[in-house]
């Protein structure tokens, strides 16, 4: 059967239709406002809509705390509803959606050229400057703090969202207010479109420190954006021309993306059933459309604790078709979201499907255990609520070579890392410090290449 393609449905919500249960004078009747009312579990969506409409009209007609408009009220109502759903469902204003699309879906984006985290004061603290970018030309440095964009304070704001909003309005030259060592100054950067590449062919020799079999392709997929499947096909075809017969597919730190892109990559690699997608409307069996024999005789997949969503769909589909996995247990996000426009108010991203393996194995909240586990501590995903006595944190610090046998030793280890990254040497955990810890872990994992080395041992004997 042909794969399921998500259909984006337009929802036309007329504000007027929300307010059908009003008294003749245009305000909610007294009983609706004064009497306690509960919506039963048996209430229909229409009943709930009438209830919300009464509340919106009452607020709009009577609120005296400042100016308010219907669009803002509707956006707030929808955002409140999505807050009651799962962590993956959310509401976007048109500007927010543009930023989300550019960041996670589009294969083109605009960038300043810095990696950053929010500092204790809510500003953008630069942790890295990318090569050959406008930021590098403007001599921005790691350790700088971006405090203003076009003379506007950006405290507690998302830098990516701001940049995307500026490019939406056609502004490509922006002025940044920088603080460095207590001094403040301005620089101008030019925002240029950057074509995202999500698929890379890697040189296996550089990762295993020695001679390798020449019939093994090593391909990495960073995420699933528009046309990732085409990128993969082009890279794969080049490897096949070189006589590659086996594939190591690196999906580490791949948080997912467009599910259909992962399905299309399955079309190139395996035959038969891929997965089962379940929704309120039933379930659909998804199958590969590969004609002929699979191009690779053997496949090994690299995974870690950040491998998620569409990357897990691809992992499980290949795993149940004779591929093996090496590394760490995956994240466990086995649900898919659909984005629908809500008139001119914004966009609703909501979980509408859960996917299972072809043998009906659940992925969501469970993850995928590797066939060959490599003993490496997980990255710390929750940056804000980790404590110094956390087993997760201590495991990472010990892996990095620190003596963490008591509380003082943990504090000293954190201070040492904070010093490396020019952070305040407090010895306590915060978002900046945990980001630095994760960066140190990434450097060590990538320098040792334990997972790649194990994958090579496995695939050469398959």
C-alpha cells in the first residue's frame, strides 16, 4: 500500500460563530456568568465552543485593564487548550510559525552565525561562532553577550525567532548590541540565506583509526527536513558507484523532523512493510515502494539518547528488516504532529498519530534498545531542573575524568567546566553550565568514537 501522506487541513474559524449563545443585548446572559457551570465529559465540541465563546465575549465586552482585541483573545484561548495536551502540541502565531518552519522544516534559513544559550539575565550568551559567517567577519567571539538587536532589548527573547521575524519583514542587515568584558559596543551583521544540508558522507577511516574495508559506506543524517530523502539518495548513489555494499547509518543526535522524509528513505533501503500509523480514524499500514533488491547487503544504525521521532521510525523499520543497531537507547518519541492553519489567527501543531513497528512494537515513551549497547552516559536533556547530586550529572562528570565521590568534588568539577567556558564559577547547576557539560561530553564522545568503532566491528563480521 502506498504510504500515508499527512494532509494539512485548513480550519476556517469565524469569530462571529463563536458567539451564538449571547443574550439579545450582545453580552452573555446573567445565568451564564453568575452560575457555576461545568462541562461534563459527554459535552460535545460544539457545546465547548459555545462555552468558550461566551467567555470571550464577556471578557471583550467588560474588561477594563487595558486594550484587548478578539484576535489576541482567540490566540490565548487556543494556546491555553494546547497547554492541556502533550508536550509536542502547541499553538503558533503567524510570526512564531514562520520561525518554527524555518528552524525545523525548511531547507533554507537565515542565520547570524553564532551558537548561544540564554544567560542568567535572559540574554544570548555566545558559546561558539561559526566559520565563514557574518558573525565571524564582525569579530563576534565566544563569551560575548548579545543584548540588543536593532537597538531593541532582547532580554528573555528567542534569538532565532527574532532573526526569522526580521527576515520575514525583509530586513537582512541588523545591528547587534554586544557586551564583552563589561564593555558594550555595536556591530552590524548581514543575514544571508543558508542552504541546510541534512545528509553527509563520512570517511570511516577517520573514525576507527586505521585501515578499513573498502565496501562500507558511512552516511550521517542530521535531521529530516524538506528533500532530505533526495539528499540521501544522491549521497547513497555516489557510495554505490564506489562499490560500497554495506552501510553504517549514523542517526545519533537526530531529533526527527518530517516523517514522510524518513518513509521515503525506507523506499531506497528495504522492501515490504515499514510501520503502522494509528490515529482516531483508524490505522494505516505503511509499506516501502522499493523495486528490485535492496542496495546494501548489510546495514548498521548508530543511535543515542537524542535519536527521536522520524529517526526512530527509520531505525525501527530498518531494524525489523535485518538491520542492527549500535549505541544507546533512543529517546522514545513515537508520535507525529500535524500543523493546521486556524483562519488568520495562527497555526495549531497537534499530535494526531502514533506509530508502531510492523510487528506492532510501541516506540513512544519507550524508545528502541540497541542490539549492541555502548557504555556512554546520556546527554543531559533537562537543562533547568538538574541538581548537583543527580546520578545523571555525576555519571557524565565521571566519564569526563572528574572525581565525584562527594559533594565538594562535584562542585569543583562544575567550577572547572565553568572556568573553561568563561562562566561564573559558582559550582552550581544552571542552563549555561549544563550546556557546557553536554558540550564537553560531545567532544569526548566524538574524540573516542566508541560507537563508530563498535559499529565497524559488527558490520565487518556480518
